[in-house]
C-alpha cells in the first residue's frame, strides 16, 4: 500500500502542500478540485506547472476530491449542474493520471422506497457510467450510512462507482465497525483516508450529523458534540486489524492522510506518517 496526503490539510497552497508531501517521503497527494486554483477551469499553463511539479518530486495524484458540499446529490433540481461539474472533475483526474475522484454524495436512505434513493442513484449512475468510459471511478466517501446500505446502493449502480473508505467516519459517526466494512465493501474500495476519532454520543443520528455538515461544512462537523476527531493512533479506529483487513482483500492503493482540524495539523500529519509506517 502507498501513503498520501490531502494537500489542503497543510493549510498552505497546493504547491507548498506538494513540496511538503515530497519532503515526508510520501507516494502521492489528493487535491481538492471543485473550486479555487486547482479545478476544471485550470489553465493549460497551470496544468503543465503542476504536472511538472508532481513529476519532479516523485509524486502522483492518488485522487481528486470532487466534493461540492451541501446535500450532495440528494436534491433533484441541483443535480444537472452537479453532475456536469463532476464529469469535468473526472476529466481533470484523467488528465493528471489519476483513476479516482472522491466525494460525499449525501445520505443514502436505507429504505429504497424513499424518493431520495432514486434521485441519488440516477445521479451516481450517470456519473459512474461517464467515469467508466474514461477509466475513472467516482468513489463515495463512507460515513453517513452503514456499510450494508452503501453496498446495496453500489450494487444498484451500473459501474464506475466505488468507495473511498474513511474508517474514522464509521467509527465516529455511524458506529459501523470499520474492519467489518472493509470485508463487506472489498469489491468497491479504490481509495482510503487515514483519519481517527472517537464517538462521544452513541445516540447521535448519522443523518442529522451529515445534514448539519451539508449546511455548515467542515466547521459544523468540527463543532459537533457527538464525536471528536483525533490524531491518528489516538482514537478508536482499530488500526492493526483495519490494515490487516486491507491486506486480506488485496488492496494495493492509497492510504491518504486527512487532518482538517487540530492546533497543529502539519505536526499531526508528520506523526501520522511515522505511525502508519509501523503498521505496514
């Protein structure tokens, strides 16, 4: 397995994030690609600049993040614009040699008769088939629903849709056993995040948490009283058995560090690299 990091987590420019990732001896980076400098509107000159920067520093793009925030693909009237932008991010991933775009898609209802289920399925099916055509998987980030609900949804798509497995989201919010989830979702996992945390309120509803996130973004998540994100190795993720499970299913992709909070995320990232290397 390979280790990467999300460049935005350094709280610096993408260029500085790439250089820092290289200095830590990482294999790749994930880059947010929905807006800002690195997005589908990236100029040819800037594309060439980043491609050279990555190559010169021995890094690849593990995935692009195509998360547009809000309610994901839950709202039918919003989806034409979101689908089109997702396709453009898929194109950008392909151009940068990556075969993964990750995103939160909203909250998948466990009841397939819920009208929201079909709205989300139609959107993900269209995006997935587009990605499949060009060799890019749109990977749903785990968190709002159980592994079983996610698996059933994936089976209803028509290809090109996979999983970005974030064990901490399961551990902190859903209460899903992340190790069990690896075995359940094994045929769909194309990318993973390295993040840790603890659940503080076992009565919290994951749907409420993620709908608050849809309105308030990352700040709303960080302010949630029901869980706490921690540096890697200080939370409740069972790293030994989680990594073993990934080996068991033959996963050879990226473990990409995500640290969006904390007083010193750079130090936490450095410690995460050292910690996870002891597990591989």
